[in-house]
C-alpha cells in the first residue's frame, strides 16, 4: 500500500484491535520482544518522509540506467498520506538471558517481532485497512527520531490507514520491477534441490 491511502486517519478503536492482533503473535520463549510506537505528528511524518526520499534517491542513483527507468515511477511509501506510522521496535533483552528456545538460534527473537508485524498486517487487511512497510531509512536516523534507547532496534516503519482499494497484483509486478516466483519453484521434496532463478 503506497498510493491508495485516502488521507483519512485510522480511528483509535480499529488501530487498537489491529495492535491487539500484533501483540498476540507467537514469540520465542513467550518473550514478546516487540513494542509499537504510533507516530501521528505531521512534523515527524514530514521529517521521516524527507529522509526516506533521500535514501530512495541514493538507491535510484545506484541502479544501471535501464533499472533506474523501471524504478522511477515506483512509489515506495505513503508516510504522510496515511497519516499514521507504526514503528515496530525490537528489544533483544526482553525475557532475560535465558529465553526458552533461543539458545541455539539467536535470531528467533527478531523473527518473533517480525511475526507481530505479519499479524498486524493480516488483521489490518481483514479490517480493510491498508499497510505498507517502509525500509528506505538509516536505522540511527529513525532511532533518533523516536528517541529509542541504544539497545532497542527499529525493525519497520508501517504506514497504516484507510484505503480506496486493494490492488490484486503487487505494485512491483505491475511496474515491471519483479514478478512473483511460482510456488512450484519454491517447494522442494525431501531435499533442497537448488533454487531456480535469482
Ligand atoms: C521487509 C520488507 C520491507 C519492505 N520495504 C518496502 C519499502 O521500503 N517500500 C515499499 O514500497 N514496499 C516495501 N515492502 C513491500 C514489498 O515491496 C511488497 O509487499 C511486495 O512487493 C508485494 O507488493 P504489494 O505490497 O504491492 O502487494 C517491504 C516488504 C517487506 C516484507
């Protein structure tokens, strides 16, 4: 969701239901390592949007000419249009030093926070509310913008709000940036048989 936000802000009770769904996500050792920072101050949204515009420009400049042309019309955020940003942040120390299930795979903490994002996204979709994930930012900039302590990591800026419609084909496919892989290319039987395509 990037271009379809109506500009009307999401109402508080709908937002709370969606955050409740996010907060019900499964997590390693029930550590619940996420927090949600709801950002609505227009000046903060503007400041973040300006930063994202710079990072978008950097990425555009890094592309070969043909890819740069394909990328040019692609909208990568709806920060101000949505009127609400949810910064999902991750506290890796939540749950103490012995988190059940994290001893062998330390990333399971971060995976848990990402599941909260997926829950949020699905709950929003069920409520006909659009969500877009923005990742064109420098983490220290976003951390500074919302006063995060040094050990708390920003994982996503989610634009959230009512939308005029839901697209059926992903934007990046419609703009010719990248198609979906067929499921048959992603499913392996018994052993990993090597990925097809890049
Ligand atoms: C980790 C992650 C980061 C993403 N970052 C961005 C982003 O910075 N800007 C953007 O427009 N979409 C971003 N997306 C959205 C994907 O590009 C998008 O969900 C996917 O291409 C499907 O397209 P659709 O949202 O149009 O259906 C991100 C998605 C994920 C999962």
